[in-house]
């Protein structure tokens, strides 16, 4: 006995007469023994495959007609759901003898509803995404701020390293070069975070003071003249 005019949807239990063409051993996702069945089905013009658990020692299923029970699965990709072949089916019982399930060919399938489009007052961002909410905007601002701080720190360290390497900044006696670079970078970094260009002026003053400083050349000794000896005539 079947129930006519049932509404087709995922999870519905149905029955159908299929013709098994082949039965081959296979392994399931958990490594369990299974049979892979290839059969013609009434809802599709193409053969479909089904996997069922194999009982240990059981013989392969014989080819031919079988009355089976199925579960309507999820939609296949790029399908709308208004026909049974738009769905995947799971074979649950082979040679089913019970009642109460509708025959698959009596089930009415309808197009699966999709979410309504956004109203005209809801602007969409590229890709169909809604505008970013407060939490998303805060996250973007926070990430941008972190990147800016990291970039400033790297730039300060690189500038300090260059100034020390080129001799624009000379360490005091007893101060290691690494400490001088770190201290100089900290000063530059702090000035960068103030949002002013003071750190640029700071660099220019250092470079200019070195370039404009008068060069102290060592004094050359006064030329000496060999003593003049008068010859006796």
C-alpha cells in the first residue's frame, strides 16, 4: 500500500521498483564492507549507484528487479528541486515488504524556496554581502591600526640601523651598537605615533649636522730646510 500525492522533500521515505545491473564489493568511509549497486531507477533516465552495508558472509545481490525503500537526500548541485532526479537518494531497505511509504513516482516535488532578495533600502556590497556592521567595522579598524603600528616599528628600526651604519649617529663610550639602534628606533617610533612629522625633522637634523660639520684636517708640519753650509774658498 502506498500513500499518493505526498510532498517531496529531503528526508521523505519512499519506495520504488529498481533493476539492479551489477553488485560489486566496496568499502565505506569507516572501512566497513559494503556493496556498490548500479541500478536503473524510475525517476531518472540514467543508472544510479547506491552503497549498502554488506553482511559478513552474504552473497552479492542478484541482478534483476527489487522493490526497495529509499530516503530522499539533499539537492544535487545546480538543481531547483521540482523533480525527483534533482535529489540524491539513499537506499535503506532492499526487497522492502512493508507499507506506508509513497511510491516515488506519486510524490509531488516543488521548487525549493530561496531566501527573499534584500529590500531596496538595504545596499549590498560586492559579492552580495550586507554592509559591514559595527563589530565588523571595529575589526577592520583594529586590524588596520595593528598593521600601521607594526609598519611604523619596522620603519623606525630600519632607519635607525641605516643611520648608525652610515655613521650619522655615533654611540657614546660604553654603549653597544645594538642598544644605540634600539634606543634610536624607540625615539623615532614614539614620534611617529604622535601623528606629526617631528621624526622627519629629527632625521634631517642628524644628517645635516654631519654633512654641514666642518671637516677638521690635520695640520701639515712646516716644511724644513736643510742647513746651508758655506764652502771655504
